[in-house]
């Protein structure tokens, strides 16, 4: 269905998705191979057999892809057995995730791969789903009832795949009013409320430490670029370049800054450290963008929209970030704005070489 390299010869061009019978047979063989690799992660035979039917069912042409219609449609599918697979079967989830990551690395992994971090939500009106609440749904662009998840995907020239996900629990779920629902949904008692950037930080560290899925850079939107927890996780991944959207009110100084070399005693020895100093107050990224001369901006077409090409003006500058009034990490900031006499400035993109711990 897809060529070996999806961008060969023409960068960022997606091939046509033309299915044939041989493609479907090849796809089924791929599913059987994935099933064979993962079946050892469950000790019982029945769940292992129904696991394959649960993989095939979502790929069918059924309008409703819940367990009962899928089981009735599939040869060998059993409704109660597939329900037990989801609700009661015990799987070694850590071994499954590691095996899955190895499969992705063998098929699509590259040393200069990219890790994409994003959150997503979907509408679900029922009251029994874990984490269900009225909250912002990215798929609709508005507040709606349903769960939200934080996802991580791996991408390279060979393709892309979802590699991890965490279900977000709203703060209300940790109140006494939700005690019964937490018990019914088997939420661990030791769980504590965390924001989505904190979940994302835990995922980034969990994916980087084993080294199974190597990635050279990481991208995320403004929600994560504004989180100290997420930045700390990025900095802990030595050698990784993090490209994250930065709020317009992010403060810093244009590089270079003057430095001083103070010497202080430390445990009986003299310790010297270079420190950046400045007498000027930090400026916001928005103020920096508005003050830049027109000669610093260049035009780029980023997409072919339904009404024509989407073109923006871009610029980049070296910036020393401000934290608690003091200079910290030096980053590259990519600035974007719309065309015309009164341009609108978007969230900037900070491209920060992450320091080794």
C-alpha cells in the first residue's frame, strides 16, 4: 500500500492510498505477525486467541465497532470471550509495550527520528468512561463531554506510529464525590492529579531511558512549551533537540550577553563559574518580534489550503531565556506572522539544544 520510504524523491508527499486484494492479504499477515510477537505477554490461551479478533475488528467496515457487533461479524469471535479480554484478562503491559517499541524500531526507526507529543480528546456522552468530563476536545475545537489523553508518536522518513498514551484524569476525579467511580474504573488509590504536561514529561522520560526508540528531536505545542516540568524532562534527555511552541509573553534577552567569572569557596576549594549578566530588563517574545526590521523576515508557504497556499513570514533569533529574573538557557526562537499591513503574530517556536544532565 505504501512505498518503503514514504517521502522518497519528493519530500513530504503522501502517496495515494489505493487498496487491492493483495494489499489486504499482506495487511492480515502483518497483523498475524504482530499477534505472534505479543501473544506471549498473556498466560491464558483464550485471551490470546481473542486478542487477534480484537485487532481485526476495528479494521472492518462495520458502522459500530464495539465488541458485540465485531464479535458477531468475525469468524471465531465470541462476545463474552472478547469482553473478558478487555475487562478481566491479565497482560504483562510493560512487556507488551517494550515488544511493540521493538517492532516499530525494526520497521520504521531511524537515529534522527522525531518524537511528537500532543493531547487529544473525543466525544463520549456516557458517564462510565475513565476521565470522562466536560473539557476541551481538540477534535472539535470546543468544550464537550469526553475523555482526554496525552499521546506520543514516533516519526521518521519511513513512517510514523503511536508509541505511548496516558489517560488524563480531571481534578474533580480525585474528590470524594468521585470515590465510587474511581473504584468502579479501578483507578489506583495512590494516583494523584497531574496536568497533561506532567503526564507528557513522564512519557518522554520513559521513552528515552530504555533507548529502544532513538529520536534526535522532539516537538510539542504551546501548552507544553510553557510547562517547567516538561522542559525539565526535555533537559534530562541529553543530546535531544526540543522544538516547542512558546507563549508570546515568554521573556528573555537577545544574545550575546556579557558574562562575568566570579570565584567562590566550595568545601575548602575555589570554584569558578561563568555567569551571564545584563543591566537591561528582559523583553517578551512578542515585543522582540514587533521590533524586528522588515529585512529580517522571509516568506515561506507552509501548506496548500482549500482557498489557496498558506504563506507566512518567518524570522529566527538567538534568545537567552529569563527565569526568576535571571538569564538561563540559550535557545533559537522561530517567529511567525501573517502577511499584510497589520500582521498577526503566532506562538513562537523555541528550538532549544537540550543540555546533558
